C-alpha cells in the first residue's frame, strides 16, 4: 500500500514513524515533511495547503491512502477533492472540519446536542464585544473564531487585558480573517485533559488518555503554546471519568453527527476541563493533537494503517485496538523566543546520541546548505520514550535531552515528572 501523509510537523513524524513499521505499507510519502521525517518517508516539496498540488501528486503516484495531519488542509476541503478522484482519505471532509475551523459552529453543535461546555456568546462587532465583556466575569476567555495555528485563544485576567485582546484579534487582525468573529466564554477552572478518538460514520473509539501541558513555563505559568509536552496515561482519566465522557460527550457527539448528516471519518480530539460542576468540553479538533500523538501512538500496538482503513470503510466497530501497558512521555524542545516568535537556522547537535527506545520526533526542523539539521520553527523537537510508568518514561526523556543542544533551546522540566493538577 502506498500512503501519502500530509503535513510537516511532529504529529506527522509520529504517524510516518508508526506506519513505517507496518507490513502492509510499501511506500510512504510526506508533503512537505521535515528533516526527521526524511528518515522514514520520502519527502515531497508540496505545501500542506496546496490542495491542487497534493491532489495531482496523489493521482499521479497511485496513492492508496492519504492521511491528513494538520487542520488547515481539512478545513480547506482537501478530503473532498481527493475523494472526488476516488482516493481514500483518513481525515474529515470540509463540512465536518467546521468543528475545528469555526469556534462558533462547534459551540452551536455542543449546545444543540447537550454536550457540556462553557457559557459563551459570539461577536462580529468589536464595540458590542467590548461593551458586554464584563458580563462574563474575569478571567475571561476570548477566541478567534477561525484557525489561528493554535494561538487564537487568549485568557484575559482583567478588563484591560480583555480589551487589548479584542483590539488585537478584531481590530489589528493579528490572525487575519480568523478574527472576523470572536467567541467569548466564561473561564473554567479545573484540571485540563484531552482524549483522542478514531471515528467513522457509526462508531467512536477513544484512544488511551494523555495529559497535555500548554503553558510555556513550569507549574503552568506563562503564555499558551501549541503544547510543551504530554504524558500518557492521564492520572485523572479513571473509569468514572471515562464513563462520563463516553455517555455525555462521545455518544452525544456521534448522535449529533448522524442527525446533522455529518459523515465524519478520521480523528476527533476532545479538549476537556474537569471542573467542580462536572466535565466540560473546551474544544473539538478534527485531527491528532500535537504533542498528544507522540505519547499515544508510542503506546499503540495495533497497526495504524489497519485502523485508518477501517475508519475510511466504516468498519471501526470490527476493530480490536490494543495498546502497550507502558507509560509514555514527550517533552518539546522549543526555539528561542517561542511562543511569541521562533528562531530559525540554529544547528542541532546530539540527535545521534539517543539511548535505545528514545525517539526524537521533529516538529520544526530542516537541513541547511551544509546538510546539518537546523531549527525551522517554534516547536523544534519532541523527545519521547516509553517506560514502566509515565514517570519512568519522563526520566529517560530528560536524561537524553541533556545530550541535545541548539542555541536558545528551551523546554519545561516538569512534564510527567510529578503530576501537576492545574
């Protein structure tokens, strides 16, 4: 089977790495890929949002399955274009991808199908938003409605910060058209966790749990990022919580898909906040989370390609999906200036010195003119390992991080080491 993976980050590296170990996979291409992905797949110089370029490549190279990693090509309708050519795609179509592409759409969906979430209002008029901002109390959550590369959510601790956020999103259009509308939500306090699930038209199968850390600094301080590390399993995702999420979130979501005529096939990511008032959904994503994927797929025993084909063919209910009992941990190494900016072109050393079983997934890397691996983004590497427990996995990860160096390298030192319930 020939597979094309679309994307060039850590999530796509993990997917390619997992697929490369499977018997029924003959050839893996990745568009555009990165310096790490090149070790397990043939990288092709096509941007992930170049819908026509990807479609033409898939047709010409007789691709049997396209796996779409990032959200942007899904929202742009890549799945629809490929399916029109008779090509199988693991990833929801344009209509389903609105769950991530529009915060407003997803909130309406949750409200309609009684899926617990934060109280909210949406605004297209900046002055109206400013006049009503006090009604939500402080802190308050302000979200750009459209895609903003994981950076369109701002938690404002007071009115001054809230007005500044509205000016930045709606006035200055820092996130472009994504800020034409904002969703303002009540701030939820509690413990954040997430669940990934495989989905087809009839079935939702949750994966093992993972705990993500979004803040740049230890003890959940500093600005939000795309994710600074994860570990699996999440200590709070016990049998009670699993039952609640199944009944109040996943089952109702699937019911909503059916009633809305949404033929969802692919990954559903559900971000959750465990509050004193119960479990509430923060967001839906229509693809693997990054870096949750690093921890979760390290534990996956069943062939990923088989699961993906089952989802595409509506056979998920027949799949028995198995995971290793081990724990997993992934720690992100970020470039200087992240998350406000990213420093590119810094040479990375030590990647060839990793212990057995420790895998470095590349998120933002490239080759320079001398063939050296260099930084090429905000989040650069995800150092990942299994262990008897997630704490043991974390110890292996941090021991190996000491061998890696690039100028300005920054990372959190508390991922998986000691569970922080914030």
